[in-house]
C-alpha cells in the first residue's frame, strides 16, 4: 500500500487531537513500550539522562520514570500541544516531575547537546515528521556512544482493507475524530524496509528493526 503523508494541521487542530488522545486508553501500547525497554536491560540508569522524543499519545514517559526511579528525562516534541497533557499529568506527581524537564523547540532547534544522553526513547513520532531522517540524524548526534535506543511507531499495513480492520479492532469505541486520525496515521506509517533504507541513508544501519505487534514496529539498539 502506498504511503500517504499526514495532511497539514493547524495549532488548534493539533491541540484538540492531543487532548482527545490523552483521554483515550493507552494501557496496551504503553505496556508494550515498557516491556520492550525492559527486554533491552538498560540498567538502573543512575546518573544517566534520558531523552524522550515526541509523539506520546499516552503516558509512557511517566511510566518510564516510575519504572526507573533513578533516571532523569528530558522531553521534546515538535508540536508543543502534544506535550500539554503530559505536563498536566506531571504537575500532580512532584516526585516524578522533579526528574523530568520539558524542552521547547523541535529536533533541530531544541537545546540538545551532542553525545549527552544515555538513553533515547521515541514513540509515535517518526511517521509525523516531514523528513524521517531528521529523527535519525538527531538521535545519532545526541546519543552517547554505545548507549541504548528504543523507537516505537505504527507500521503501515499492506492494504486499505487491512487498515480498516485495524481501525475496527482498536478504534471502534473512539470518537470519529480519533478514528480518522488513527486511520491517517496507519497510512502515513512506514514499512520495515523503508525504515532500514532511512537508517542506511542516515549512516546508522546497525540498528535493529523488528515487528512487535500487528500494528507496531520497533527500532532499537541494545546497550553496548
């Protein structure tokens, strides 16, 4: 199935979608993300600074900070509205919030010093970028040598009928706006072979690309 990039969205539409997704149930996908991270055995991350890049329709960064109580984490998203629900949730968790900082700006303009982060995480961002190489180049620049990396994103299904089946299975009880957005993101997502080509173009072909569910894939590097 040919990829269809997401249509342009104004700030207000992004804000409304972010608020709507924040109210949805992300238990399954958050659990999958954290399970994949645990499988990588990154250690207790004491003294390490993690970087979480974009997307985040659910509370996965908060789950990460709770599961790794010695970790600190910076959060960046090219669309600030998608971080507003997380900022609101963090305000009620001072013990977690003090280990978390939300940075303004996108992948190129945010204050992200090179070779600084002992772990980079990303969820639901890759398919939203105008140029996917922006993500891979940013990761290559900011990640410490040998440090672990976990990117999880939707995977484009092979046919429109398959996409509709996924919408019916996982979004049937969601509002029409979220069903439409989920459908659009499935069409905008990448196939594993496309991501491998991106990694080759970015000069980091050693990352592992694996299918982790019927609609998700993961790109990861285990700790050296």
